[in-house]
């Protein structure tokens, strides 16, 4: 596959990013063995070829796997940086050992030979609290593998050659679900994008209703007090004082609404926590931004009827009375 036109790197994996993975209990060397059922878990992935080069992930420390990493050689593993910092703080994890089980022959010691950045194995909001580990396909053959290619050639030009290569190895082996990584990411984001669009649409509708409601209340209040405003103007009140009076009344309504709304939003934040990505449900910046947006929009809705009320002609108002 590396010989195909445009292909820079080729690899295989049992669980490429955003698709799948499997878990195993493991125990770092030097760590006291916990009670049954409390053994730390690690997300495992069987990889082969230029896996990290193919997905564009650098090797931070140590080495990549080699063809010599087989069952007959000392067992090895590559872990992610978060795992290295968690279980080997202030130390170089390369050269350390972990005990884990990858098949039915019990727990065995593996030497850490490399460290890579943490990856998203289960999608944009997948579990990342677990440790992540990689073992070589040359040591742990796996029949359920995904082929990964880094290429500059269009995906359509590679489909037929790929099928021919796989068929030459096993004519009964199907090749399916051929997609670019961009398409994989788009699939992963389709649901949250739809949810964000719907939430945004309902939020805009709610904001519009709130603004119309505030405008209506202030306009009605100004119309109801038109005689009072006319008398105030006739007695020497300035128009800006009338505007200020109306805005203070609107400000009280706005303040009460903001306090109740923000308190309710904070109380319901746990309901939408699962829909958020790398944003705290109680993020102060979010509440401040939304509060300022609502306050600004509502202030404009208050100012328009207040300004209109201040333009009342006191003579016409008093004559009508």
C-alpha cells in the first residue's frame, strides 16, 4: 500500500481514532495492587505500520514499534502523555513497566517504549479519563483491523487498488466503509451540530419573545401614563428625565428577569451537561456573555418606548383631558 501513488504512510489499527477501542486492567510497576475490582483500566489499541505518522500524531518520547516486537521478544507498549504524567509523575515513563492482560493467558509485564499525545478514541465527547495504550500488531495479531492511509491522492483513485491488494491476500475479505478522516469527523459532529442548531434556534426565539414582551410592556406603560408625562413636562420636567424615569422602571423588570433566568439556567445546567464539549456547564464567562447580550437587547427594547413617551406634547395631552 505504501507503493501506491500519493501514499506517504500506511497503517492498520483495531481501533482508529473516533471509531472504537477495548479496555483492559493494568497495574504500573511500583504501584500497590488495589482491591479486586479497583484495578485501573486502560483503553487499548492494536496498531501496525506507520500508525502515528498516518494519523499525524508525533512520538513525544521513546521509539515506535519495529518488526522485531513479536511474541517471542519482550512485550512492549506505548502509552499516552496523560497516562505517563498520572502514573509516573516527574519521571520518564520510557523504560518503566506495566502489568496487564491482552488475551486469555493472564497478566504479563510490558515495557513502555514510547509516549504519544492523548487522542480522542470515542468521538468528540468520548471518555478521555482512562489511560491509553498501544501494542504492536506483530505481537498481537488481530483479525478485525482498519486500514489507515495518509495520502495526497483523491480517495476515489485509491479504492480500486486497495481492493485489489486485499483480494490478493484474501479474496473473501471485504473492503467497506472507505472514507476520509474529514468525513469521519463530520459524521462524529453531525449530531452535536444539529443539537447546537436547534438549541440556538430556540434560544433566538426565546430572546425575540423576551424583547417583544419587554417592548410591549414598556409601550403600554408609557401609553397608560401619557397624562402623567404630559403634566410632568408642563411643570418643567426635561425630556431626558422622562426617559430616565421610564428606563429605571424597565431596568427593574430587566434585573428581576435576569436574576430569575440565570438562576434557572444554572439549576438546569446539569440537564444539558452531556451535550457540552469542553465547556463547563457553570462557566462564568458564558453566563456573563449571555447576561450582557440579554441586558443590551432588553435595554434597546426599553429605550424606544421611553424615548417615544418623552416626545409627548404636553399641550395636546392637557387639552385632551
